[in-house]
C-alpha cells in the first residue's frame, strides 16, 4: 500500500469515528425555559396528560403507623392545648385534640416518644410494588403519583439532604424508587408529590415536646416563631435541594405540590422551579407536568402550570386542563381504622362530572402500615376498573363538548368543598366527545326514560344511539324539546350509563 493511500484511509477512518462520536451525543433541545413568566408562558400541558383522565395518588409512610385520627396525626399529636387553625395559628377551642390523647395513652409522653419514634414502627413487611401497580392498572388508572415526602418531613426516598429518610431508618429501603420503577416498568405515567413546604409550620414547637429540641430540626424544622414565614436559609438549604433531588433522581413526568408553596416567601422559587423541572424533562425528551394550587397567593400564572383542586371541583367548563385530587376516604388520606369510604358509584359520577368540564381525577388510596391495600379500597378500585373497561371510550382521550352537560344538581366550588355537594340524579347528564362521537353519561343509573334537553333537533342531527355495554337496540325520539331515550329493558349495568351518539 502506498503512503498516500494509507494516509487517505487513515483520514477517512478518523473522520468516520468523529462523526460516529458526534452522532452518539444527545441532540441539543430546540427550546429551553428561562425563569421568567414570558418564557414560561410557552409551556403547554402535553397531550398525554390530557388523554389520561384518571390517576392514583398514594399517601403512605410513618404517619400510617397509629392508624387513627387521619392524615395529620403527626401534627395533631402535639395539640394538647386545643385545636388551632393551621394557617393562622389561631386557637379554635381549648379541648386537646383526640390524637394528642390517643398518643399519650398508646405511646407515651411526646417529649420522650414523639413522631420520630414512630418511624421504626413503619414496617411495610407485606409491601410489594408489583402487586400495587397491577391493581392500579386493573382499576383503569393511567398515571400514579406516590407521595415522596409529606408535611411531617420524612423522605420516602434515599436523600443526601436529610437523615430522616426511608433508606437510613424505618424500612431501610428506597420506597419511592421501588414504586416509580414499577410504575414505569408497567407503562403507566409516573408522578411524585411533595408536601414539604408546610413542614416549616407543621409542628407545634414547644419545650414540653421533642419538637422543641433543636437536634431534631431536620424533621421538625428549625426553631422559629410560630407561623412565621419560612426562612430564606431553610428554603435555600432544605426545601429547594430536596425538591431538586426528587426531580434529578426519580425523573417524574408529573410533579405535584401541596399548599404552602403558594405563599409569598416561596415566590423567588416559583419561576425557578418551573424552569428547572420543565428543562429536566426536555433533557430526556419529555414534556412534563407541574401541578400546583393557587389558594392564598397566585404562585403560577395561567398557562404556566396545571391547576390542581383539593377535594373540590369546577362548577363550569374550563378550557384550560385541570385536576381534582381527592381520596377514597371521606375523612382521611392515610389509612385509619375509622376510614369512611366513598362508593365506586359516587366516584364514577365525580369522574365524569370532572372530565366533562375538561379535568382529570387523581384518586387517593391509603395502604396500611404493613403495605397491604385494604380490601374495601381494592374493591372500589376494581369496580371503577370494570366500569372503565366498558365505558373507557367516553373517558380516555376524550375532550369537552359545547356544554359540559345539564341537570339540577349544582357543584360546590372552593378549597375542600366536596362535602357540600349533594348526590347526582338521573337528570344530571354529562357530555364528552371522542373520534367524532358524542357521549352522554347519565350520572345515576336511570329508572325511567332519559330526556336530554340540550340535544334538540335544531342543535344536532342524531343518526343513532347505543348504550355502552348493552347489545339491545336503543329507541329515541328527537324534537325541539330535546332527545327522549326510551328506557331499555333487561339492562345489567352498574353505576352511570353512557350513551354513544352518532351524528
């Protein structure tokens, strides 16, 4: 081989290797977010989120240990002087909270046996992530949001920021990783939630409690004047690093935040958080979803995040996609022995009311401390799943109609307003559309002919109607007064009925 040919081959090989290495580099994203409202206004809620409609929330941790007095046990166990308002600190009465009485009777003086001492009792010996996610899929859920850390300050993940984490103590395993890995493995959308913002003012810090001991500040927050704003140091050295750690290590497609993030002291982080999280998604070629509340302070401008309503719904159609989060338990998020469950019938009606108004439902379960999901909660999830297998085409991938629906039952609005709602009737009908079909959901299984007043012959020309899950023919008459559907006989369907209308 001549010297010139050898050099030519060598140069060609070098150039080929350079191009190969260049091809192996990840492509630079065409767009990245900056931490200002102008840039963040370019955010769009991704279609996969709009199509999902139904998800599962999981509240579980050391707070599950007492199995009494609901999800704020770790706060209420220190209220021995009476109930106080959780925002203002105003005393509401002078009676010790039942959780305080229960704790002293069952665990001892909270000076010696505080919440920190419940952590080793969170055993989770029967926990199996695959069994849980199998159930969620059977329930028809499209996304799952485990709690990463609650107000109590305990991290359910391996943390380099706080020693109070599930790998260092308690179960000695990365609970969040177990769950998020399995959720992703089974092809569901994976989210996580952070409730840490309220940790600053969650506990009553008194010398007569272990919360008053500065050596436990990583769990109970640094000593400070009650109900004072979170300090810049705590925000910079605790809340923000822990939030980034969750984003970086677990790469959630949905990041959900509880209240207190919407307080003025968090304002310097609102734009910073959104930009950091959205860009983290772009680096892995994923448009992610930030879900937050705007209760006491507008933390996020419309169009820069996804609005979440806790135990509340919209009373009208909202063209910007939104979410209701609520629990199967009427009175709790974490498992308690006095758990008051909602029925599958009510939850399905709520789901369709929410979806018709361009929202989605994030439904919470509360596993026992040993890792078992109670049978009554399982049954509710499976009942919802069976209904969705029949009626899913009216839900998944659907969008809103000209109007959300009709009927006499009004929906209460405002934070924690769901207990003000009255039950739906068969006159309450909700609309969704999908693949050019219109779906009319009767929120209670009808016992007489169904009259849909909005669907007059001047508004829509109906070609045919079928009842999902029923093989028989559906008789109907359309007029200026609406569409009257004759009640079919021998229908064996549970819960809400869905009529598919071809136009």
